[in-house]
C-alpha cells in the first residue's frame, strides 16, 4: 500500500516517528493482525517498543484514516491498510482467520437500509462467519483446528 510512508504521514498531519513507520509497515505486511501481533512485528523491526506506543500509533493512524480497525464479535480488534473502499470480512469461527470480501453488489455503502431514520449512511460493515478450509479439513479428520 505504502510507497512513501513518511510522505503519507506528513500529508495527514502526523509527525514521522520510527514507531509509526514500523506500525504502518507491520499493518501492511500482516493485514487483520491484532494489536499484540503487530507489537511483536514492530519489535522485530525496530527493537524495544512499548505496547502503549504501538496502541498509540494504531490509534493515530486509524483516526487519520491511514489504517482501518475492525472488531468482529468476540474477537480482539484487528487492523488493515485497505481503506480505499467499503469491503467486508469473512471470519473463521474455528481459528479466527480473517479475509477480505469485496462488496456483494454496488458501490458505497454496498447495502441500502430500508429506513435510514434521517441518517446519511456512508459505510456498511458486514462480517460473514464460517469455517475456513483448514478448519474444515481438521474437523473432517477428527482433529481440533
């Protein structure tokens, strides 16, 4: 996603820091990762960094629209850098694997509400739930995924 991460941060009014650059890179390298998973990746990239610094960077990047935060039910928040559309997600009930799913029909917001109650809708969030191929195979083999 990011060819010029420093320029992207500056263009969105964010100070360029090693933590923000590393978090942005980690999210791009591992979409749908949790904050804790991203913190591990960031530590591998730049060494010692506090969990709070990673959370702060995720918050700032999300607030500026550079990354997207999703939180499926009964799951920790996950982050991705695909922010240029209103796509949806498919989550495995067994292992939690999360993948992108393009909108079923049309353009933003992809779904039309029957009654908008005066709201101007600009986004629809849909999460499809199921069982991924690996968990299906494990289940068929009598193993837990």
